[in-house]
């Protein structure tokens, strides 16, 4: 986990941590998971390299945090298009992190391929490049990353992999897409609206290993199932 620039110099000649800002498309599952990582750092900091502890400040953005009235808050939460997630991250950073430096700090915008049209994903990718953000895509969805903590998806049958990639509801009456249903068969009490980060964080190395077995584009969203989330996790002091 090499670092290039890991600190900035202030007028006072003091150094501050690299900011790692994560801006998920979802406002529930992904936010709970990444906030679990923040709590993991705090609770288990004695197990984390002191060097990394000093050099990284982790922030998770949940849309609806900077609005001043309920109507605007609900609009922000519901406005989950890829472009909107990128722009919200930019607005949040301007409002809350005026010291942000895009030459030193990292912003990961975490998006599901899901049913988004290619043109919308391409637009978000272009915006990210302009702002020097990293666009992180999972095809079909973030829940694939969670599943990889328990399942080597590459070892499944082609038909099962296709079901995961399509991520359809099992039947017209079903309330949840296939990945969410599948997770319940591996994680006791799994609820995508209230996940337990402890179900996943101790199995991070397993998830990374399983993710690497999938054919994952360095950039873009073709193919699948795959997730680019290892780019985020490997930037954090989560693993040896």
C-alpha cells in the first residue's frame, strides 16, 4: 500500500493526515459498512500501524447531511444518479473540508452499475476525472462486495454468476433483489437497511482474495460480476 504524497505542510509547519473521503451512492448499506470501518479504526487502533493511523483521516458522506430543511434533505437522499452522487460529494467537501487538496487527498465515489445507462456512468466518470475523484463501480451492486466476504463467486456456475450479475427479484412479489436474498443465506440476520459491519470486517482479506479472482476492469463497467472496491480497501490500513 504505497503512498505518494501523504502529508501537507501548513503555515504553522504542522502536518495533517491524508483525507480519504468515501461518497457512496446508497445512504444505508454502504454508509453503515464504511462507518463500520471508521469505528473499526477507533476500536482496534492498537492493531493498526501507527504510521497509517497518523496519515489517514477517513470520512464517509451520507447524502442529506448538509441540507437545512426536510424537503431538501429528502431530495438529496433520493437523488442517487451517478452525476448527482459526484456533485454532492463535491458540494459536501466544499462545505466541510475547505482544506481539501486534490493532489494529496482521495475521494472514492462508490456506484452500482445496476440499471444505470452507459451514458450516465460515462458522464459520472468524466466528472470524476475533472475533479480528480476515483469512480468505483460494482457490477451489479455493492452487495456483491459483501457476498465476497463469504463466497468465492468465481467458483460458482456460469448460470449462478449470471443470476448475480442480473440481480433480479426472484419473483414479482419479491421485495428484494437476488444479491440481498443470497446474503441472507450466508449472514445470519442480514438486513441491508441495518447491516452489522462486524459480520464483514474481520473477513476483509477473504473478500479481497475472492474479488481478485473476478475479471475486473481497471476503469469502466463492462463485464461482471465484479467490484472495484478493493481499490478503496487497499488504500486503507485494513489489511497486512
